[in-house]
C-alpha cells in the first residue's frame, strides 16, 4: 500500500498535480454538493418538527444547499429513526430524533429496529424541553412542599401524563419523593389536558409550551418545572430539584439532537456540528428556540455521544424500577 501511494504521489508530481491523500477532508470541505434530507420520526407540527425546521434553515443558510425536513412518523419515533439508521453514511441523510426514540423506546419496545448507541454518529445535542408539574386550582396547594404534604395525606391521588418525558417526569418524581401517586396514562396531551382542566384529575405533567395558555388564563397552577433551570417565561416557578433532599438531583427533560448514520465521515460530522455551535451561540437563534418552547443547548459530537449513553442508561434504570411497560 505504501509503494502504491508513493507511486501515485510521484505520478501526480510529474503531471504537475497536487497529491491529496486525505480524500475525506477534501469531500468535507466541499460538502454538501446537493440537497440534504433531515428525517424527523414524528408528525409535522410538533416540537421535533419545529426544531428540525429551525435547524434546517440555519444549515441551509450556512452551507449553501437545501436541508429538507422529511417526516417519517410511526411507533413513537421508531420507524423514522430505524430508517435513518439504515441510510447511506454519506452525510446526505440526517436524523433529528429525541430522548424517546434514543433513550426510552429501546427499553420498552421488544424490537425498535436500531441500536441507539451503535447505529448513529451524533452531531450535536439540540434542544431540551422541560415539563411542568401542574395542579388544578381546586387543589389546596400552590407550592411543591404543599403538594407533597397533600399527597402524603391523600395517598393514591392520581396524576396524569401523556407518555414520553411526561411519564418519566412523573415516575421519577413519585419514586424520588416516595409518594403513593399512581399514574393515569393518556394517549395524547390533549385528552390529559381536558381531564386536568375539568378537575377529573388534579395533578398532571405537560410541556411548557402547551401549558402556557391555560396558566395565563388561571385555569392551571404551575407548581414546579422538571428541568435543571427555571423557565424564562415563568421565572417565579422553581425547579423540582430546588426542594433539595432526595429530589436534589432531579432533572427530567425531553431533548432533541441531530445525528447521522454510523460511518459518516468525521470531517462531515464536525462541519455540521461547527455550524450548529455557532447557531446556538447566536442570540436571535436562541430566542427563536425559546419561543418554540425549547431550551437551546448545543454541544460537540463527543459530548452528545456521552449524553446519549448516559440518558440511555439512566432511563433504562428508571423504567425497570417503575415497571413501565408498553401499553
């Protein structure tokens, strides 16, 4: 192989050509030369779709080729995520997937069709989505300590969730606080919100964005947020972790990130990540993400890989402890 390379280099010099042994670096400098597809494994109009389109706009502007979002929904994100895992590893098919598909579903579904830790080349963590712990105004509590005291005095009080990070938010809270707080699982956020607004259930977990209108109207009371920081639009609402004690390390957020199929050239992955890190440092871009109900995060490919691994392990442990099963 060495003599072959030397021969090629010598021939190139004789012809007055530049010898470039690192073809992947050259292709990364030129990348992309045609449109790129970003697979979103969820329906159009949801958080994943909105965030993916915002990212696609920034990549299009920075790299000079269209980045086109294609929705491939099904099986709680498994269908589109599996499709992307099997795509050519050339940088022209990317994936905007989330915590459910990458860290939760593999522990619940008997077969998802992909390995979240082996089948992808992480590019960048994108956004986190905090949930809110909400109560109906008829419940005589307005703070997290009051809620915990109430539930301990009324064991068996139900809380509602619509699966995903909302379910994990509730189960992590119930287990860490040591509460008899059984869940009521809903097939979507809308029916859960309907029952919470009517008082059929008194406690629920839901995303910040979809709860804000009801909070502003005084129809729901936000007791705490599940993220690591207070939400900018609700600065008076504390995090659950602020209570301390067994909840001191509590943090449950949904998250989205950009990935490529495993084997995608590292220079291409780094080029995409560099563009996104500049975007996440931009004030206007960050505000747009906040306006969509998400927290802009960003991070290197290495950091995102470590994050996925940690989340996959953490939620696997919680799912087993809580006995969460596919319904």
